[in-house]
C-alpha cells in the first residue's frame, strides 16, 4: 500500500505545521493557500485521498458540491453546518481552551484543558479542579461525537462557564504549540492520524505544566539577537518564529511563568537583562 496524498487548503503556516508531521509519517501533503470554488476543489482532489480545509478559505456550499462528486473533505459540510448552529458568546480576556481529536472509527483523544489570556497559555489550566476538568473534557468529547467530527478541533470557551462557546480553530490552533513541547503526540500528528483513520496516539503530558507566550519584536533590534541571552539563561526554552511564540514545560508553574514572562519582556526590549 502506497503512502497517501493529503490535500490541505489552509494558510501557509498550517500547511507548514501539518507538513512536518506528514513527513515523519511518510505522508505526502499537497498544499494550497488559495480560496477554492467547488470546481477547483474537485480538480484539486483528483490525486488526493482526502482534503483537509480551513473553512475560512472554502465555502460550505463548495465543500458540499465537492463531496457530492466523491471528494472526501474534513471538516465535512455536515459538521460545519451543525457547528454553525451553536451560539457564540463574546470573547473575554481569559478563556479555556479544549483541544481534541476524533477518528472516523470514533476513537477520541483530548489534551489537558488550557487557560488562555492575551499573550499567555497555561496547561493544564490553574484553578480548574480535576473533577471539573473531567466534566469539561467529557462535554467536549460528547459534542464532537454528536457532530460526527473526523480530525481535530480547538474549542475556545468562557473561563467562567465552559458551556459558552467563544470560538473554534481547525488547522491552526493556538494551543497546538504546547502539545509540541509537552505531549506524547502533538496536535498535527494526531490530526493526520484521525483523518487517515489510524490509531490515535497518546495525548498525555510529559511534564506537569507547560506555558507558552506570544513574542513581540524589539523595535530597536530584531528577532534573532535575543536568542543569545535567553538560550543561555534557560536552554530548555522552545521557540517557533512562524508563530512568534516561546514555550517551556516543567513541574513548577511559578518558575515556568517567571521564565516565559522574562523571555517576553526581554524579547520585546522592555527589559535588558
């Protein structure tokens, strides 16, 4: 059996991240960041086993027409229609982030619930008791089962009321970087396993906590110079310039926050040592 070809219609960053996971699996990615009509989608899919789309680039109508011609697309038009009926609430300064995946044969995986603010993400979310985290996880898994989701999804919910949905991410979730640092299986590999209907990987954490922080460039410097100081201070820091983000995992949340906030402040030029 030959390795499959997967079409990906998404922003360049999402294609890059999925391609890394695909290369390790031997899967071929055929990517495009263009907006597609139904006819273009059908043509694009001729040599692909399936297509993964960022819904902002392809209309539900185009997806439905392509599906009727036999093209397999994730998320499906059925899933997108169902999820569009869920009421959204206004975003707040702090949110809970739920990252989950489901395969075609209904195998599920979910990562620890995260707390997201404007420029920080902490996983697992502090202040969320274990029993509450289990309740939130079960609710999310029930939802994606009801939707019949195949693939992965990031649900952004109210930090004070997890039943109030605030946003959804598909191929470029904010919390995915945390899974690259601190999970047995990262989001992008899990996404590919799910759409290919391969057995899903473990999503448990390796260290107790992971913290990630968005970076801002020092207007009087550049994005490379800060590495010398920051990597010397803590060689375990992980950077991704595609996302302008830094992350670190460990067992002391206080120490992780100290290191990530220091990295953000030094990177932006707010502090000099």
